[in-house]
C-alpha cells in the first residue's frame, strides 16, 4: 500500500531530515518527493511505500502528529487510494 504525506509550516532547517528519519526508522520507503518554499512557508508532498513498514498507518499517523508538534508544522498522511479519490476530477 502507498500513502501520501504532506508537510506544511514555516521554513526551518531539518524538516526533510526529521520526517525522512522517522520513515526510515519504520522501514518506509520514499517513492517520490517534492518540496518548495512559498512566501517563507515550507510545503512538501511525499508518496511512500508501506509494504515493508513495521507500523500501521494509524500508528504512523500518531507518531507523525508528535513529530509535527515538536517541529511546529502540520503533517498529514492518507492512503493513496483515498487521496486519489478525493482529487479525482
């Protein structure tokens, strides 16, 4: 299963590293990533592969919420299927 992770917040050093390290800690591969800075705001979207993860998507969401609070950013994760259905034209 794949999932989409979005990260939004004020730009600061280490956002990509901290999110990537959390994913690495749970054997989650980053299949695709894009990031930009919009008027001083950091915006990142990642597609990740959960096939070999040692954690459920709900447990990952909980850990990401804690990490988001530490970094003062917003992190969301949803199944790729749900994301695609929500954004279908």
